[in-house]
C-alpha cells in the first residue's frame, strides 16, 4: 500500500513540474529532459508513469477537466439556485466568460499551448451539454421552456459560447461582444421555447451595458 502511495505522489510531482514548465515554455518548448531535471528523477522513472510527453499533457488536461466539469456539475445540482441563474453559473464555471478556473484558462490560452486548448475544448463540448440538459429538463417541468431537444439545444449553446466568446478564437470589440450576446440570448430563448425576454437577465451576469459583472 505504501508503494502505491509513493507512486501516486511521484506521478503528481511529474505533473506539477510539467504544468509549471508548460506554462513557462509551452508544450513544444519543454523537453522531457527539462521535466527530468525539475523533478530530479531518472528517465526510467518518468517512463514508468508516462509513455511520452504527450501522455503527460493528456494527464494534465484530465486534471484540468475534472476541476472544470466538477465545478459546473456542482452548480447544476444546487437546486436552491433558480433555473436560469443556475444555467449561467454553470456556464461561467467553465470560464467561458470568467469563473473559477481563470488560472487554467490563462495557461491554455497561451499560443504555445494551442493543442492543450483544443483538447480541453473537446472535453467541454462532449461533457457539458449533458450537465446543462438536466437544468433544462427542470425548466421544462416548471413550464419555463418547451423543446423536444434539450440536449441538442445545450450542445449548440456550448459550442457557440465556447468558440465565439473565446477571445483567442474570435477577436471582438466591447460593442461587438455586446451585440453578439444579445443575439445569443435571443436565439437561446427560441431554441428553448422560452418566453421572449425571459433570459435577458443573463446580460447582468456576463457583464451588463453599465460594465458591471456578475459576482
């Protein structure tokens, strides 16, 4: 049992070192020798835990994903929060526009970490719609929404929001972002069969016209 614990600790040491190095030098700019030197281990020890540098990156992304998805799931399951507010809080937990994972997103948004960025986008698109679908089903039960395709609606919402509102993907002025947000809300209302204007409070959560942001 002791050996297993030590192996897990060593694996996390390697991940911590790689995380720091990738942040400083990027994935492509970091060599396995850099990681070996930082952790102070032999090459054989590294390859005992990870097959390659790509394998290390995948493990780091999995660590990030657990944090991001868990934060969204925690919000989604908190039924003390009204349905619409819960949807927005869950989305914000992904740091599509702010949220609790700023340090992660700052890290992967660096140009040298484009591959990490792409892989995390993929996990968000695959994992988040199902989390949001549960909230939409509650909204349907409460008569707020009316759609036969709750999952597909949330898939469209996540893909659009995770692309268009990502500054690395689409560069926009503040005015353009505000216009996109209004259009986004309008179309989400239509997708969900919600009453026109019922989701407009979202603007205050993402940052209203007065520049305030959701706390």
